[in-house]
């Protein structure tokens, strides 16, 4: 808007100087004045209407769009859905869905959609979004275990072939990743390799920090497995 105003002021100044200059006898100023009129009218109309293609409120006041801009960034920036209310997340995800319809290859958008949907308990949408993100990422191991975690949760703890491949891929790329090791033990236990699963979980329990919630889950798995193994003897 500033440059438009400056341009109009400059045109008015030129017009004023031109009108003040003497002209030969018989020279008519009306044609030149009429030539300037469309430019001046357009400038005035622009000032009056503003920029109708832009939102009415300033960017800093549009929280949802600012969140969406962050979510759509491609530099790895993510949104911490834990710091947002469910209502805020629902609004954000609605915007994300619209963005993904325009740009379905927006990796960060799919990740935010997956994590936000999981936070809201929409497991089916979370799985679909994780699947899309995982493919777009080139099979990122961190996304592999998040995707596997969601699939296993949806299957009530059962690890199918697809989830097994995700766990093994994540574990191969991140051998010390706690959640990958946890699900690896679960996969072994479900395959009937109880003794190996027990060792995997026991090693994991020694490595997990004391305040990590996964420690309690691992300890519970160890206790239950030992009870089952003792009952089978």
C-alpha cells in the first residue's frame, strides 16, 4: 500500500507541474488531463477497496493460519499438539486437510495430521496419515515406529506383517530406540520366542531412564511373560 500511495502522490505532483507550465496558444490541456484520469481513478479505487484478495485481519492475529504455516513448513518444524487444546487441534486439522487437498505431497502436513488425529483418538485417520507420511518421507525410521505404534494400538496389541516390517525397519536404523526395542520384544513373544523376548525386554528395562513411562510398560510385560513361562513349565 505504501508504494501505491507514493506512486499516486508522484503522479499528482507531475500533473500539478504540467498544469503550471505555460503552453503555446491553442494548446489544449483537456486531452492530457483525461489521459491521467484513469490512473488517478484506479489509484483511488485501490485505496478505497484495499486488497480484497487478502484476509481482513492481520497475519499476526490469525492464529490458525499461523499454526498452519508452521505445519506446512518443510524445514522439519513441527507443532507440539500436547500444548494445544482439543478444540484448537480440531480447527488446525481442518485447515491442514484443506492444505493437503491442494498439496498432497506436503510431508509435514501429513505428520501433523497423523499426530493430531492420534491425540484426538481418531485412530483410523491417524493410520492413514502416518502411512502417507511414511511413504513421502522415503521410509523414515522415526515415522516407521510411530506408524507401527499406531497400527499396533488399533489392533489391540497384535503385530501383523506390516507392523512387523515397520518395527524391524526402525530397529535396523535405530538399534537403541526404546520403543522399537519394546515392540521387537512384543513381536518375538507373539511369534513364540518367549525366552528371546524376555531377554530383549530385560535389556531394555536396564537402559530405560527411571522416569520414562515405557519402563513401567516394559516391567509389566516382563512380569506377565515370566508368569506365563512359569505356568508352562
